[in-house]
C-alpha cells in the first residue's frame, strides 16, 4: 500500500479561511464595480490623443496642471518612449486646432515643444473595442472549460473556470477600487493572467489526478495536500521568477506599460493563490471522488450482484 509523503502544509485544512478571504475580495470587487465602475482609458471612451516632443524632458505634473488650468477635461499625461516624448490624452471631442492650442499653451513657459501628431479615437470605435474585448474574455473562459473537461473530468472544469473567474474579478475589482486606467493593454494582461493561472491549475490538477489513481486511501483532503505540496516548489519558483521580470517592467518599462505590469503582477499573485487553494479546494466542494476518475471494475459489480 502506498503511503502519503510527509506533507509540510495542510492547505485543505485552511480552505475555509481561504474561501473567506476570496469571498471578501470578490465582494469588495463587485461593490466597487457597481458603485464607481472602471476608469476606462481612451481606447474605450474615445477622445483626443496628442503626441509632443520637448527639447528638454519636462515635468509631467507641470504639463498636466497647465492643461487642466486651461480647462481641458480628463487629462492624462505620460512619457512615450524617451523622456522628451510626451503623450497627452484628452477625453473630449476632437477638432483640427486642438493640437496647435496645446502646443501654444505648453510653449507659454518658454519651453521648446514640437507637435508630432494629433489623433482622434471615436466613441463608436471605443465601444466596439470594449465589446470585442469582453467577448474575447468570455470565449477564452469557454474554451478553457471545454479543454479541462476533455483532459480531466467535468468537475475539474468547474473548478478551473470558477478559479479563473475569481482571478479576473479580483484584478478588475482592484483596478476599479483604485481607479487605475483600464485600457486595451490591461485587457491583454487579463488574457495573459488567464493563461498563466490556467497553466498553474493544470499542473496541480495533473498531480491530484495522478495521486488519486496511485493512492490506496479515500481521504481526498489528504490526497490533495500531498499533490499540492509536491508541486509547491515548482509553483513558487515559477511565480517568483515571473514576478521579478514583471517588477523590472513596472520600474523600468515606462508609463506606456505601467498598468499592464500592475495587472500582470496582481494576476500572478492572485493566480498562484487560486491554483493552490481555490481550484483544488473547489474539487472538494463539487464532491470529487475516486470513482470519478477510476470507475469500479466490471468484475466487482458482477461479484456484488451474485452475493445473496
């Protein structure tokens, strides 16, 4: 008879605490989304995009304050590549002279400023991008559910998809709570989070399935603990190295990928938590049993039927 390895952590014993933490985070995320919604970027709302080039790198706060003082609405200012390249986003209707007005305003303090481009993103385009992005997110979830159901069993698919919803809702909720800019780069980060979290979940599920098939006991929490502890070093190493790269992107990547990096960092942390606790613990909630993976042998059924 195979004995279980000496486990270091009783993950399943703490699953109710983990569920409580997840429940509070999801509730806070939903409340924030309902009350203050997302701070949608120009990609979704439509507006004016102006790129200017300075001779000497300016203060972004000074540029923002000058534009707001001139009554430009919903101003967003960030560097675009070099520190002298500035990207200005204005959530307002576009007109042909807006670029010239901004340049004259910025030159008022004696700075040398050149207009590179002035473009308009229409609200209709923004709505189309938002709808297509949301549809892509839902389609990714559906594909994941079908894939996991075929590779494992439908109870695994339920656990995997609920864990992915858990990750996405919490990341989006944090963006809503702190009013971070939510644009297409963040949407791309959410899709990457789904892939990352699913990969972690599949590794844990593979080990759980293997342990169920090779173990002679029916104590599912103990089996799950063994499987998670066996994959823990791999999970933490992968998450740790990924976070190191993402921290470098956050600190050195510039403003263009600032919120993209934040979304990925949040996704990796939440995804690691969910693959260890949520995805596995949900299998207990949906009553996964050994017979779901190892059907009773036909001979055993026949012998039971022959008994008086």
